[in-house]
C-alpha cells in the first residue's frame, strides 16, 4: 500500500480500491473463490437446507483483551450458523472505514479475521469496502454474512418445537467475559483486570455433539442481551417455562467483581463464545461429558431445565433461596459491545 | 413503536430490539422465512452454483431524487447477483443506526426496501440491527448480502473467458444519473435540477435476455467508478483491448450540464441501474431490440467493441475525432455516492 492511512479514494471503486483489495484483503483472505473477484462469489452447492445470516460489528474499542472486531466478525457469524444446526461454509465481509484509519490497524484486523476463518474452517469469499469521511463513522465497522448447509436432522432445530418439559439446559462455560473484557478496554474506565473475551467460533464444539443430535432440542448463542435474554426468549409465549439455578451458572471471579463494581448483572452481559443447549434429559450427562473434553466446553454445566409450571416465564432460583423472574434486557447495559 | 427516535437500547438485543424488529422490520419485510426469526434464515436450495455477494451502503444524503438508501441497498445487491448470471433469491439486511434517528425516517427507508424487494421478486430473510451513539455514524448505514442460483449456462460468465475480439459492448441507457442526482441533493450545493437516480433492480431486464445467453459473454453493472472503470477493468491484463465511441454513449442533458459545471467526467460518475454487456457480434441487434422493449433498456446502445489492437487498454474515440485512454478512476470524484 502506498498510503499509510485510508483515503476516501480507497472506497472509490477505482484504482485505489483495487490496491487495497489486492494488497490487504486478497492477500490475507485469498482462496480460489475470492480470487475470481467477480461481482458475486460463485461456488457449487448440494441440494438441501441452506442457512443464511448476517451481523454488523461496531464494537468499541476495536481491539480488546482476547479478541478484536475482526475475530468477532468471523466467530459471531460462524456461531449464528452453528447454533442453527448448520455447517458454516462461506462468509462475506463488508467494511465501512473512517477516512484516516491507519492501514496497519486495518491489516491487523484483517489478519485476525483470516486467522479465525482458518481456525473455523470457513472461507471469506466476497466483500465490499466503503470509506466515509472523517467523523462520520468510528474507525471501523464490519458486516459479515454467512452461508452454511444445515446438517441432516437439524432442519427444524430453530423452531424450538422439540423442546419439552424435563429437558435440561446446558451452557458451555462462564458468562460475561466478553462484555467485561470490552468494558475494561474502554480507556475512560481505567480498570486493570486479567479478563479476556470468550470470543471463539463454536462450530468445532457443536460438531462434536452431532452423534447426539436427536437429543439436541434447541441451541442459541448468548451474545447481546446475555444469557438472561436467551432464557427469557426461550419460553416467551411458549407452553412451558424455564427454571434456572443461579448457583449453577458459571461466572469467573473477575467478571463477578467487575459487575458488582459497575452495577451490572452478569446474566445480561454479552458473551461471544457461549452456546445454550436444550437437550433431552436422558442424554444430558453424555453431552456434558463430550463438551468438557473440548477446549471451549471445559466449564460446561447444566444450569436448569424446562418446566411445565409458569409457562412463558423464566424463574431463577437465587443463591440465597429466593426466586425471581428473568425477563429480556429492558434497556441497554453496554452499548457497542459487539 | 413507543419511542419516536432510535435509542441505544434498540440495539441491545433485548426488549427494545424486539419491539423494533417486530413493529418495523418484520411488519414490512414479513415472509415465512424471516418470520421464523432464528439465528439464521433456513430455506431449501437446489443443487447447483450459488452466487453470494455483499455491499454496504453509506450514501449521503439517505434520500435523493429517484431513490433512497433503502431502494439502493436492495437494487444494488440484486444487480451484483444478476450480472453474475444468477437469479437473485434472498437478501440479508444489516442496519447500523445513529442514536436519535427518527423512527419515521427509518420506517420510510424500510418501506422503500420492501417495495423494491417485491418489485425484484426477492425476499429479505434475515437481518441485524446495531445502534451507535450520536456522532459515531451518519444517520444510517445498510449492508445487504444476497444469495441466488446461477442460471444454467452462466456458470463461467464472470471469468470473462468468453470475451473475444469483435464482440460488441452494450449499455442499457444513459450514464451518470445516479451520481448527479445524489450530488444535487447535497444541501451545500444548492443546485436545482430535474435529475433522477437511475437506481433500479436489473434482474427483470437481464432475464429477458436469457434466450440469447450463449451470446452473452460478460456482464457487469457500472456503479462506483462509473462506466469508465468497468471498461478499463474489462481489458485490464487481458489479451484484448476495448474501443469505445464517445458519441455513442448516452448521457442525459442535465447530467452533461452538471458535470461540466462541477468538472466531472460522466464516464466516472456512478450509476445504479446500468449494466454493461459484452455480446457476440451476430446477436447484437436482437439483444439491443429486446432490451429496448423493456422499461429499463429503452435507451440501450452499442457503445463500442472488443478489439485485437492495444491489448489491456481501453481507447475512447472522442466526439472531435481524437483518441484517449480510459483508465480506472484514480482518486475519488464523489465520496459516499452509494
């Protein structure tokens, strides 16, 4: 790249755009489909059910302990496909860049995306770059869309129609790490901590459970809105309720401390590497065992169950023995967390 | 919607997000696939070649004569699929919204997207909303990604390998309307004009040409960078050149006048409803005739041809008889034009 900062011309569609695409994007993401550089990526696909999803990432700051906006943009979309029962295959990447961003920073983010894509076993096959004038966006926003093939037996997974009273609810590890890691990186707070975002692609962990797919009744990743919102949504307007035990929910000490300090409820703090599973009671132990053998499931726990009582409501049994309703996040705890 | 403006909480993933999704997005885009509201849209697909593309839209202002950011976000992605030889099927929509945007404005954009989606015969099946604090983006950015099935016979279209000397180059109408319409809408210029953006979904027009698909050797839509950049790219590093006649290129009077006034070259001004076709010489007249019968091809013209001479270069024969090389746009004429 001739320029050390991003210029408006890098979004022109002309010669500077070509330079940026060739020397940064294609160099790091390069694969036979992307390298065609057509108006659309074209690839062969088998007959079946296709899963298609999108997310924009506006996290502030763009680098934080454990991850960055690039890793997040890959893992987040991989996870949306994975919890839909799909094998993630191809991603698009759309960049909105603020004029003046250092090219070296952009490249660091792009490298991070390429590394995570490789780890997740997917390809970034098409993209787009827009540059907006200084002050009209905040450094860098990334949109990724993803396509994947739904694995046989998972076609109806998202409908939730297999969920039934007695099913157990499992999470693959501690909650709140991502949200608190991003918070700790915001300069104005000046907080010292060892917190790391849990940002990770979950398709590998979820694939390990395929042998038990007939017992997996529902999956969702607990991102914005946190575990609490996922649990509230799970039974919202449904003929069953959810019972959760507060003490069973893993929370790292650092997250608990920081939440207390800042007045946050870990239940509503964002995660970027946590999947909530609803599974048939009989297979619960086997599924937890498999999860714990995977690096991303070492802290897997059964945190509650589906109940015939209080349909539509999620009840949390607190550590001191009381009960409270877990509702969806009402306002906004932490803007720009992903 | 209870609030008349967008709040940070509308991007929280919690209750306010649900309200926004239900009362604006699902209400206007609603279709059986979107209505499932899973982490990913899931739909059946036939075996074949899938086309997958993405674009972010950051046009300023978000409303301009003839279109708006919403119509643009649908038509632009539909067109990228169409010129790849694909039948556009499904779109994702990712919104990045500035805190404080009027809900009524957002809804007007969403309505416009729904109208254009219906016109193009495609469905918006999945989406995402992020809200950033005031001053951290400019009102509204939209990303759309799209998937479509490549029509039989078009699998290799984008490679350009069918292009050969003697082929004719056709455009479906006048250039520069979009760029100049957006410019005229920028308040600071205070220009009065009757210009309208040419923003339109081209899949209908392109489908009309399917009976001649063996004669269609290449297609590309001339957006950012304009017709000039498409022509320069067409022969860049290829064993053939391009000859263009300036007088054959349709340019509306208003665009010509405004370009002269502002010092722009219409060749590099953005279009959002223009396709450049490279076709076998023998079928040229028939293809132009079919195009002219379609509302979006009434001003179709043959503007030049593929040449054995000057490989890698595009030569423009000017109206006064001279020749000049048409290169890719070097810098940036008009930032945030799409």
